[in-house]
């Protein structure tokens, strides 16, 4: 498998018979706090990972779009840009094809391309491998066709591709993290107006690590559940007479929940409202703690976030719960599932000196439970999308 810009260029040339015009990279992400809040116009706080999707790309002028991935079995996917239609499948290729479709729908003159993809972002781990594909494609086409889009503009194109072309009703956090994060920082993002702040996140200077634990599982229960939670949030906002749950302040949560109960709202709707308003508040708590240099104190906030995702939103699973319980019992400062849930990954805030012991405790717990060994690695805040060559 190709692993860097030079290898990706070589693979492109061997496949398409010509040199690419450049190689671009876009990272996956892990979300520190703020889950299921982005499609509610709320707050999130992701950071980019060192794991990236690489794209070697060259323009075409004949309306053809050719897509190939070294990570997926199969040959070149060949499409025509003027025949791209939402919800037509195409597997992994739907993500870059959706970007081409979204750009053309917005009036941008994308006349075709040859694209070679390779990625080190784990798939199915809740680390935004799809957003990395979308953003790296958007960035390459933006540069080659001189479209003039900003990083945030690229993220919006990627989100539209995933929403309208692929058919996944995600918020904009994943694409914004991939497009806009900076090295050594977490991204404090207001998803209502896309205002952002780069927050220094140098855990090493505090003697800390943030571990990512990939459970390597994805439960079928997750299929469609994301859309159900989104619908529950929208129903809660409708019953409360507000555009989105972002409008509900944390201080008014108790009154709002009582109002929903009196209106006969379904319990699942009430739980959605409680989680989203609570997680918006938890993002603000973590920001305040980081600004004050009290990074360790963020641990209990992570724990609270997991309890809310597990008990209110009900998007956790036994493997994620096992990571959190085991890590905390072994001395972690805090832990929670991250991403959409029903599998995927958890994050664990640990003292640097305790990192390996806690990781080993998690491995042993998985072995005892009969689970496959998890993937465990430190989350290193890394750069967002960029051109490499």
C-alpha cells in the first residue's frame, strides 16, 4: 500500500499513464467533547489526527471522473461528471464523487479529474475517514480549478456531499476539523456560524496523554440510529418552539424538560434534548478549564459526557463501556466514547506515566471478554488539510 506523497505519485502514474498535478492530504479527527451537537447548531471541540487521506490528482477536460483507492479492492471507478446523481451507491467512491457533484451544483467549473486515493485513517472507527476523503478531494479540486474556496467553504462542500449525495445526515464538525484544524491545537467550533478558535492543546507539557482506543467493532444497531437521534433533536426543538436546541441555555434545561413532559413528548425526545444541551455546556466547561491550564480537571467532564451518551442518547455499546470503565478503574483521569457510537472509538485522558499500564488494562479486559484486541494510540493534535506537492 502506498504510504506517502512520492509513493502516491508513482501509483497514480502507473495507473493513469501520466503524472499527477499534485498530492494533497486531509486528516481524520477525534472529538474531545461535544457529540451530536453539530447538527443542532451547537459547540464542538475536535482535533485532527496524524492519520490522513492522500490524493494524487490531475485535471481532465472531457467530463470523465476516474477514481481509485489503494485501500479498497477493485479497479478504477469511472463516472461522468454530468451524470452524477445522488444516492446511486458507488461505495467508497461516492464520497469524492459527491464532492465533484456538490462543486458543480454550486456552479464551479469542475470538468473532470483522475484521482488516486490512499488513506491511513482507520475506517469504521469513528475517526472521520469519510470526511478526510471529502476534504482532500475538495482541496485538490479547489487548487487545480482555482475555485477560491476557503477551508470552511471546503468543509461545507464536503458536508453537502455527504448529506445530499451519499445520504448521511451528518453535521459539519468532521469536515471542519479535517479542513481547519492546526498543529498542536484543538478546534473550538461554533457550528451555527462556523466561527472558530484554535485552542492550544499541548498535553505533553502537562505530563498527559490522550489515548484513542479503537474497539474495532461496529454494531448494526447503528444503521439509521444517527438519523433517529437527529429527528428526536428536531422534534424537541419544534415542541419547545425554537429553531434548534442551540437556543436552549443550560440554565433553562430543567424547565424545558418539564415542558416537554407536560406536552407528552416521547421519552427518547426528552433524552435527546437533555444530552445535547448538556454536551454544549460540557464543551464550554472544557474550554474554560483549558484556558485556565486545568487540563486534568477536564477528565470528569469527559466521564459525564460518556454517561450522557450511554444513558440519554443511548449510542454507546458494551465494548465502548468496557473501555471507559476499565480505563477509569486503572487510574485514567477521564474517558468517553467519541464519534457516532455503536462501536468505533473511545478517548482516554491519562497521566503520561500511566499510559501504558492503562492501555494494557484495556487490552486485558478485551481479551477476558472475548473481544478482538483494540487498537490503541495517542491522539497527537495535527495539521488540517494541505497540499504536499
